[in-house]
C-alpha cells in the first residue's frame, strides 16, 4: 500500500473518512446562544481533504490569516462521512 493510501485508511481497518475545512465569519453573540443547525455562520471558503493530516495542514494555513488571528473568522474541520475501502 502506498503511503497516501495508508493515511486514508483508519486503524479500525477499512473505512475512509473525508474531511471539510471550513472558514467562516464569526457572528456576534446574540445572548441566546449559537445553534449551527438553525442559523449557521456564513461560509467564506470550503476545502475538501481526504485525510485528517491534510485537513489539519489546510486548517493551519487558514489559521495564519489575519482575520482568523483577529477573531473575526474561524476555522472548522468537519468529518463528513465514512465509507468502506474498496
């Protein structure tokens, strides 16, 4: 197995998980709380990654942006699905 394929297979033996790295605007606190299911934050950029390591590297690059460092945007890494390895 090639190294790129090894990073896509988890230790449980055979499932692949895809990840999304999302750059969003931070909403001001409205006092009620934040519920991403009813009113999600505005997305600025969405990037797909095939491994957690790749997603972490992309997220690290987003975290170096000035708007993220200033607290006006945030970075989220989301596991979006598991599928069986072929």
